[in-house]
C-alpha cells in the first residue's frame, strides 16, 4: 500500500472498473490523493473473472478508432488528449482489428492495475463498500457499474427512491430523426393531445397496411433472439415486455398495444385508415433522436435492423442504438444528478461510468475521466465548468444530466445524434453523412482542446 499526501484530503473512488480506474488516475494526476475501493476478489460479481482493475467482462473491443467520422473514435481521441489511462493502456496493448481498437484484455488490465498500484497518490483498498460511505468521506466517486453490489445499490436506492435506480435496462431501438422518411411518416400525438403545438406533434407515426403488419409479425416471430444469462433471470414486467414476447401472445396483441391505429390520421393518405401504427417518441431535447415506442427487444442485432426496416418510413433508418434487455444497475441521472455529476440529494457523492446511464467500456471510462477531473478540481478549490456538449464527452454528460427525457431514460452509447446540430452549413460543397460526421468531429476537437487548455500542445 502506498502513502497518500497528508495536506490534501483524499477522494474516495468506489469501484476499480473502467470508470473508477480512470477517475482515480485523473484525480491523482492532478495532485489529489485517491483511495480506490475495489471489492474483488473478496466479493466477486456475476460477470468478472479476475481481481484485476479495469477488467473487460465480455468483448475485448473499444469499437471504432476512427476519430474523424465516428463518435466513439472521437471519444478515444478526446481521452488521448486528456492523458487517459484506459485509452493509453488500450493503445499500448492493442491487437490487430482493422479500424477498431481491440486489446489484449489480460495485458491491458495488468497495466492499469500496475500503473495505479505504482502511483504515489493512489491507495488501493480491496473490499466492498457495503452501504453509503461514512460521513468523513466528503468527496466520493461511485463507479460501481452495472453489477453494483446489492448492499450498496440498496443504500443508493434509499437516497434516490424506488424509481431512481433501475436493475435492468429495457432499451427500445433509437433512430436518427433525419433518417426517417417523412413522405411516409408524420408528426402527431394521439388524439392531438397537448397544450402546445410541440406536444400535439410529439410523436412520429409510421402507418402499416394489413399485409405489412402480418409480414412484420411473421418476421418478429422468426427472428433469432438472445438468451438471458443464467444469473440474470427473466426480468419481464408486464409494462415493458419485449415486442416479440407480445407478438407470441397473439398476432393481434400489438395492434391492441403499442401499434394501435387509433386517434391518428395519416396526412399523406387521410382517407385510408392504417391497420397498425408504429410510434416514435423524442429521445433527447435536441429532437435529433427518436425511440420506437414499446419496442424493447431481445432480438439479435442483425435481425433487429432487418425487421425494423420493414416498418414504412424506416426503410433507410439509421440506428443510434439497437434494443436490448440486460441486468444493469443505473441511475435516473437526468432527474438525480447535477451538471457536475453529483447527486442532488447528497452532493458529496459523484457518480461515474455505466451506473450513470452511459453504456459501454469507452463511454464508462470517459465519464470516469470527467468525474475524476471535476472532483479533483473541486478539491483543489478551483471547480471546473463542464465541457461543452459539442465535444463527445460533453455530449454524453449533457445527455445524461439534462438532455435525455427523465421519464423514459435508458442507457446510451455515444453517437452524433447527441451533439447539438452544426451552426453553419458544411463548407466546400460537403453534404453527405460522412461529411457531417467529419464536421461534428472537427468542431468537437477544437472545443475539447479549448476545454483542456491544451491547444498549444495539439
Ligand atoms: C455481462 C456484461 C457484458 C458486457 N459486455 C460489454 C461489451 O462487450 N462491450 C462493452 O463496451 N460493454 C460491455 N458491458 C458493459 C460494461 O460493463 C461496461 O461497459 C463497463 O465495464 C462499465 O464500466 P464501469 O466502470 O461503469 O463498471 P465496471 O467495469 O463493471 O466496474 C465496476 C467495479 O465496481 C466494483 N464494485 C461494485 N460494487 C462495489 C462495492 N460496493 N464496493 C467496491 N467495489 C464495487 C466491481 O467489482 C467492478 O470492478 C457489459 C456488461 C455486462 C454486465
């Protein structure tokens, strides 16, 4: 065990996964002592196999490394500029994987563990934090991930209320609004309900004829599905059954459920009553992303794309993320966290990683990076303003703390739909999807370097 500096009180980081390891590294790199609490090996989780820090529990991929046109590649870039430990160890232990960043998981985890063990300002304590931290831990980063230990999860739930902390996600696919064909779909809320024009046109509607509906049900029933892991159980609630389970209950079930064709008139063909209507609801305040209402699913990803593109208006849909249902502990962050990732009900507790409602290794590490910097700056008496939502890390932060709709909040991967639209038209005749992505990435890089104060070094 290493000695911490006595003139600055330590920040306590709970959880030595992707987020917690990065948070500890960032805070210590800013000169603030950190105590990192990791419960493994004393207390295992259902998915981790080792006692290493930053263990990758499933795939060994950090996904695309294309920082010029891909949002997750851009996240890699921003983390590299910020001296990230996770991305640095990923780079140093990478394996050939085409345009993706894949890593040797054992060497990667070993490097993260050794680096933190060797840092003079980091103390690693092995053991579960089995409830709310003691009162004298005045700055805490909770980074306990999707498999937060039950004792701590229960204690957090005591602070947040029953609907503040979920134990499963039930994700409906999310579509980029600009990829919906508005010559077939239209904006309207059922029975034109709402006080304002915005409310009366809150949903995007996709009409189906009888033939289209029947073919869609056949495809849903035939599609390959993912099994739950043994330890996950089958977390179905009647309110959010997977769409294919509803279809299995009867071919008409969906027409009386999420696809009911009532209270809506198709302006493209007002005299024909659709047999069924699929509705999409705004996912973020920017209105760039829409989720397909009631379409949580266990269908395999490839099948989802194929089946959902059968829906009239979604033939060319681009998915910001596909649907799923998993064991996943996460907060209702838009309601519970402030803009600096602190719990409004107890601001000494800051949250980071997948427990905040981001999804994926890279996104979790990115939120750890930010939480570590915010906590350390606060500790040093010079609080940071959050990075702008035009950056990849800022866009994720903005989404989880304010941009997402709290009542339907589900975990999110990074994607350009989370970024504010470009202020100016693309220059030099550029106008395709890739050009737009490139422009988002260029703007993000500028703003990230500004935020880091690192422009001179770029
Ligand atoms: C089965 C499964 C498969 C996944 N597959 C992928 C994938 O292929 N690709 C991908 O990008 N993402 C995947 N994910 C999501 C993945 O977990 C996250 O992306 C990422 O690991 C989350 O990082 P994190 O730091 O938030 O949590 P973790 O990496 O899980 O770290 C949390 C740490 O906190 C510790 N901990 C928990 N409670 C306590 C406590 N009370 N006291 C002390 N320590 C505690 C845990 O032991 C763990 O080490 C998967 C998740 C699961 C559950």
